[in-house]
C-alpha cells in the first residue's frame, strides 16, 4: 500500500512500499548487517533503494532482484585512521567538515528531490546520517533509524 500526502490515507493501488535505505560505506559492518533486512524487504515485494558508498557486491552478491536499486553517494566520511587501530581525530573532524558540513544545503536539496522522485514511502538508516537529524524538509516519508545493539 502507498502512503499518500501528509494524512494517513492509504491507496489500494499497489501492495508494496518504496524504501530508501541509507547506509554508510565506511567499512562493511553496517552494510553487511543491512543486507539481511533488505533481502527480506525485497522478498516481500517491496522496492528498496540502498544509498551508500559501499561497493555494490556487498548487496548484489546476496540479492539479485530488479526490486533492489543501489545509488552510490558519499554522505559520510568515516574516520581517518593512521593505522588499523588509531584514529586521527583532527583529520577526521576536518574531513567531516569538508564532506558533510560545507555542502550540507546542497546535499539536503539533492536528497529531498531524489526521495520525492522515487516516491519514497519510508526512509531507513542503521546510523544517524546527519541530514536525517534535521527538521523534516517537506518530505512526507517517515524516518525510521534501525539500531544494532
């Protein structure tokens, strides 16, 4: 069923939802956990648009379906690491500033337009991507963060 407008009216015009699933591409931990959820949504007949910087194979090696759509976008920068165990805090903050803070307005505009263009019913994310924390930018979709504890 499709959620239309700002009310709770449901349209019987179709029996599936359109999900936009935002997941970080920094490391594969979040992405590999999201695969299981996406696999179930696709199997239930829903369209799932995964927005990520992770390589396609993380998703396509387990899910082969025309209902899976992958959109390559860098929306977070992760951490700058000196080695496998050491994070460079200052460099990480600078990268975050350049990747997220400086282009924030254009990222928001682009994402709102894209969400409208795919008629997203729901937006999911295992992490709190910064633009989802802002006041809702005139998109009628609900934001449902998924938490892995």
